[in-house]
């Protein structure tokens, strides 16, 4: 797993987390307060629930929303 720093624009905050498992790799964008408050590090196991799936230029990614939960094991 790779975790970016918080990226800020005048209208938003996000953190990009690259998730990996035996089936492949996907990026998740954590938005707003979750981008600031989410504390995970490389090689930690996480359980993520209630994300939205985005597809752009034939590439899928995950986005957090107000219902998203992240459990760090």
C-alpha cells in the first residue's frame, strides 16, 4: 500500500491510497475530513466499506463518501 500526503485545492482535500492484494491494485481517494484524519501506513491490513466506484478512461478507482468506514488491523 502507498499513501500520499494530503493534496489540497481551494475547494477540496484528498489523499490517494494505493491498495494491493493478490487480485490486483486499485487507488482509493479519501476526501475531506477522512483525507486529513485517516492514519494508515504501508503494509497495514485494512477493511474498507461503503465506497463508490469510479471509472475514468477505462480505469477503476474507489472514492470515499460520508458512509465510508475504514478499519485498520
